[in-house]
């Protein structure tokens, strides 16, 4: 299967599609958001993605204020959860400006909407929708996005296989253009997160949904997870993107920067080249080594016409001169008559042997 986002074809036979999730890293500045789009495009991103949420529409101030403490990655936040979400929101009026900036940079623009109004607002501007892991159980929101008829990217972090099946099957019932993305939603950038990313889930997804495009929404540092996912069949990669990992904000610490992003893309393009074909054959650059490293049958001593070959008269030596008899045919030569004089070390050919 393949699908199209903007001008990009995505599928097993196409290059990996990289999404720079700028998310909250605009830090409330439209100018920063536009600069991050430019930097992401220069670093090799195929799309810049934002997140359209508004504090009151995504979090309950009562709910978080009545928790005993902030947990997970939010434990490091210096502000309340509600305040962080309010400050990180992308104003609706930015949307056409962000879209134009992506068009000028030559990359796709889309977003993760976190309420119905945001989904509807985005529709004229985006070629695809991304559903964040946290909304995988909110099926009415998933179906509202899927009903727009555009590709849907579903992140599956912090969910079990039953929840993934419920969401994926619901979406597929109204829209076949689904990208299923493995994800781990721990945003601490801790080294221990590698023990929890479970890339082999991609194999399970392939077994259950053999025709779906797979992806990875990742928050680990370095490139190991991305390269592993691509090797396992992922063709959509989403990572957070910033220009400075030292900036204060919820997403800067674990995001990629322009240098690491460009390195990730370069490494992935090398991997794609290395994955190559599933057919096993002598590669183009092995044609000569197939001669010099392989062996063929050769005369172990000088042999006169009329002599019948015995095993002792045959050596198996490099190089495998084109047209010479291969070692796996040695039994067929025993007892045959030599028709022409052979020097010691000369290759045996069927044209030189008779009954």
C-alpha cells in the first residue's frame, strides 16, 4: 500500500517520510515558529507539524490541581500543567501563516488537533491529520478526523494491543489511509527509555495489518531507534524539533536540533540504500570478486590427451575463471577423458573433456 501526503508518496518502496514536530517549541512566538520551519526544511524534514490545542479544551484544571503531585515528564515542569498548555498553544490565526511558510520551504504542513473545532479549522490547510497517543481511546475524535478523508497518522504510545485494534479498526472503517505509529510516551529523554520503546511491536502491526504503512513517533536520543524502526519497515518518522536543546520549555530537552536531524536523515538514507532488494543475487559490485574469491576445477599436474580423470588429478583453486567447471560438479568429471594437453594449474572446461 502507499498513500500521498502533499506531494510525497509514502510506502515500502518510497523514502522514509520525516516529520519535524515543532509542537510547543515555538515558545509562544510566531517568529520562532517560522524560523523552526525553515531550519527543519534545511535539515531534511519532509513536513513540519504543530499541535493545535487550547488549555481548557485539553486539560482539566481541577483534575491536575487535585493530583498530589505532577508525575512522569511533567514532574520537571516549573509551572502548572494548565499554565504550560495555555502558553504552548498555537493560536488559530497562525495557521495560514504557518502553511504559507511550509509551502515556501517546500515541505508539508499539518497538525495534531485536540478538539473538534481545531480539526475543522485545520481542514482547508492540511493534507493529513496526526492523532496523538493520548487520544487513542477518544474514538469520536479519531473518527471526526478520519471522516475528513485525508491520511491519518495514529500514534499508539501508552496503549495495549486491544486499544490499538479498536482505534485502527474504527478509523479503517471510514478511511483506509492510515499510518500506524509505534510510540513510547515517556518524554524524559532518559537512557532507560530504550528498554521501553519495543520496536518489535512493528512486526506485530505488520502481521495484523499487512497493508498498512507503519511509522514511529519517537522521543529517544540518538539515531538507534529510528534506524531500527526503518529496518523493521517504518516509513514515517516523527521526532520533536528545536533549534536549542537548552531552552526552557516542555519539549526542548528531548527534541532533535538541526545538526542531529540532518545526521538522522543522512543515516537513514544510507540505511535505505543498504536495505536494497529482498532478492539474493550477485550484486553489481561483486561481479569481479565472484571470480577472484571463488574456486574452479584445475589440473593438479600436467595431463596428456587420453588420460581419464581421477580425483587426485584435480585441484580446486582460485580464481573461478569464467567458463571453468565449478567445484559442485567435480563428481561429474571423474572418469572423463582429457581431449587436449593441460598444464598444471590450468582450468578444466567441459569442452576439454569427453567420454
